[in-house]
């Protein structure tokens, strides 16, 4: 299945302040049945009555067995990849 990424899950265990408007969310990231402890830097801002959380989580894709066959070659697709996320709360 070329180009297909399987579903992943992140379960946070702790969120702690890092700097003004910045936090670190520590937890477990599971992709393709492999679970790893990770720390994701997260920013927070209020926007139009909503709460917005954004961050970038760098991972090693081969640690989660992402890429098989010719896609395992890191000269084709780097092992270091970034998961970018944006979470917006619903307005009350």
C-alpha cells in the first residue's frame, strides 16, 4: 500500500508549562501497533472564543515500522519526520 499511513493514537499522561503560551505534553504515541513514549511541544492561544493547541512532534518513522520494501530506504524518504497537529475546541 504505497503512500498509505495507518492510524495512530496519542494518549497524554502529563502536560506541563514550558514558557509563555507553551507547554509540553508527554504521553504514549501508538502507530501500527508500536507504542513509544514521546514529548510534544504544544502552543496555546485563544482565537475567536475557541482554544487552539498546535505543535510539531518529530519522530523516527522506522521506529514505528512506517515504510516497507523500497520505502524503508532512508535516501528515498528520511527517517526523521514531523507530525504537525492543530486542535481547536468547539465554541461554548
